[in-house]
C-alpha cells in the first residue's frame, strides 16, 4: 500500500530543489520567463507570456505553433532583432537584455546566423553566390583578420558542403528557389555562428525541394556541429528532428521527443515519438485541449499528489 508524501518529505524536496544549479546553466540558449509586450494604437498585446525554453549545444530542433502563438517573436529576440520586455534570455553566454547597440550588431554578425522564409531577403541580388557568402566574413574581417583569399576558400567550402558549388558565379535570379535557400544557409554559416535560426525556410518551396533544404540543415548540424532552431508549419520537417517544441499563447506548451529503438523481435530500427506537456518555471502546465474537452474540464481542476505522480481530475465540488 502506498501513502501520500508527508509535509516533512515535501519540505525536503523543496530544499533539494533550491540547491540545484541555476536554470539553464549548461544550455546554449536559455529563455527564462520571457515576456514581450507590444503596444499598438494604445492596445497592449502580450506576444510572449513567461516563456521558458532550453536548447542544448549541437541540437537540431523545430518550433511549431499557430499564427500569433509567439514563435516568430521568439525567433526575432534570439536573433537580436528585438528586445524582450521582461524575463531573461541568453545565447552562447550573451545576455540579450543587457546588450548595447554595438554589442547587438556584433552578436548578429558573429554569434547567430539567420535564414528568412523569403528567398529574396537572404541574398543581395547584384552579388554572386560566392560573393554573398563572403560578405559576412568581410564585414567581420577586422575582428577575424581574414583575408580575401581565405574568405573565398571558406565560401567555396560551404557551397560545396551544401551541394551548390556550381552556383558560385551565379546571381540569385539565375538560381532556383531551392538553390537560393541553400546558398542562404551558407551565408548564415559563413562566420561560424554558435546558433543558426531559420524562420519558415521551406515555406515558399515544394515538398521535394523542402526535403533538400532540410537535408542541408541536417548536414550543417552533423558536419559542422552547428546548433539549429527551425520555425516551421511543415509537419514533414518537424517530424524529421529529434525534438519539436510547440508554442501556444506565448508559452511553450508541449514537446515531442523522438528516439531510435531496435525491435527485439525483428532487429529493425524504428523511431519512437513521445509527447510531453511542458511545465514552466512558475509551475504552470498547458493541458492539451482535446484532453480537457474529453473530460469536461473548465475553470478549475482537482489535484492529488501521489508518491510518483500528480493526478489531475475534473472539478467535482458541485456534484451531489
């Protein structure tokens, strides 16, 4: 027979919790109770409502969510294009709330790479593919002391890695949409960023080309060790990564983790996916709508603490 934890046991657990290392101390990306409020025509819109997120070095992960969920706002903050209203955000040891304008510019050039959905936003139309890739290195040249020859060699290496070396002397209008996006990934990787961010990079492409673009991201992740975060509506892309985090109403809501398992009977390897609800730093939990609707849960629920789990039950206080 099992018994519920005593108050003394709960106090011991709380003490142990306080002694743990700081939240996100070993993560490459840490978002801690992140808030972003916009004001439009005197109306405040809270795009992020205390969002928590950790991304480890070397991960290839996807962020998904409906329009207006806050995922693009989050990406703009991580890219140094926007500033949080409150909370904490750190990327590769940089505090995104404490940056000066000069620090933010250096951050965008050297710490993060970014790939937009619109191919026309990623490349300068009057430069060739090789020149586009070399440009970020040239802009950061004073700090890196890289010469023209070294920049050209690095550009060609990246174009070869992403299988678009034949486009080195072509301008964007001479390339297909898929080729442009692969060159754009090379541009984003030029300065060896700690993190590569991509906002709907396959949104304007057909499914076959989208697969090629995702293959390019996978190559960058596996061959270069670059940490990559992709915002996408494409479930095919989201299903290809080991970790998919869903954002709803400005907070992380669910997370799908995929791992490979070997079938004991056949010896075949298969990918098994499991979905988890996210518990934020304030102890809030977003239960999937289909679960709460199935049990008629509204307004409040009953909680019961068991030795190894918490039971969540519909409110029965008004039943006869």
